C-alpha cells in the first residue's frame, strides 16, 4: 500500500514502507472531531479549539503528502505553513488570547496586533520547518516531537485533552519508526510540527514551545548558514556499522564529528537534548 524506500543507515539498505504518518493525520483529526462532537472543550465566540487543531493537522499532513509526491522545493515549502496559520489567527483574535510573549529573565514583550498577523504565522512557519529538517535517522523525527508533546501536555491544563489521542497514535508510530519498521515521511513530520505550533498557540504556551525546540532551531540554523555561505549540505557517512562526519553542518554531524556512533546512539543523544530543553521550559513555567 505504501511506497518503500531504502533505509540508508542499515546494512544492505533494506526497503521500508514510507509515509505512514498519514495514519497520525487521520486518527488525530477523527479524535478531535469526536472531542468537538461531545463538547468536551467549550466553544467560545464561534471558534472551537479541537476543530482549529484538526484543520491545522490536516493541512500539515496535506503539505507533507504533497512533498512526498512531488518533492516541493524548500523555497515554496518554507512558506506554505503560513496558510495553516489562518485558523489560528482567527481563534486567537476571537478568543482575545494574550498578545504578549514572556521572555525568561527579560520580562514580557507586548505585541498588540502584531501578535496575530506576524508572530503566529512566523511561529507556525518556523516550528513546522525546523521539525521537518531534523530527521533522516530511525526514531529521530518521531521520538523527539513526542517528548515535546508530553511536555506541553503536562502544563496545558484542560487543553491537554486535545493531545491524548494524537499523542497515543504518535507514540505507536514512534515505536515502529525507532525499530526501523516504518518511516512517517514528510506527511508525518509536517503534521506533527503543525500540531506542536497550533497547540502552543491554542493553549498559550508559545514561549514554552520555543524553549523546548531549541535543539531543532540550532539544527536548522546550522543547515541554513552552511548552505547560504558555503552552498554545501550536511551529510554523515555510514560505513556499514556506524555514522561519522568530518564537518559540522547540522546537529547530527556535530554529534558525529570525528567520532563513530551508531544510528541509535545519535538518536538517543539528540532525544536527551530535546528532553533537557523541554524540562527547562517546564521548570520555567512551574516556577514563574
């Protein structure tokens, strides 16, 4: 049913089904529609948090599916999430959500109308693309987002109900992906990135999300800077057993720089980094 692609970091490069992130999209949206139908979370001023999150996940999945089909260029792919920010802007404006951002150790920045038309689209675009860029290893594009989802759910109060279904499905896919049985593809990575961004806006946890994804931001910054200045791409060498690199152009190549590590070791190291940044976000939220 699904196209198979070679697992580049396994001996003999076995073929693995790709694009199974579509199950996350379908199951998550069905769950959110049920949440809306049974009025688990109140609808205020004509906007519904479950339906808003469902629309964003559907768009993220469609965008990823489109990329899996026709390999959309980054110049277009980077801007597509702006469209998905429209329902979030509508929800935030109608619910009169807080239009300020708390910056740790610096204070609160008041943004006014700029929050709706600049910050939300920017947040959705950056989060979705940075999550999509950190992948390529079994478990990397599934385990790390699961850690951030757990963290956001822990501090989101009643809105945590929105994540129970999506998180359960994603953990199931993460177990299969970490074991090298499936790939979620761009369909899954874009959908989960959109989930993180949309949920952070809905539950007003924007600063916490930004802190949690700092390893993602670091990875994307390295990739973009080396590409713009040197026109080169990051790549780790696989010798049939372990990964290594002779340059620092991404988070993966920074970890494997002049050292040989197995694929699973690299994924564990990056997952720990994400867990640390997420824990810092939780501590700041609990003690602020």
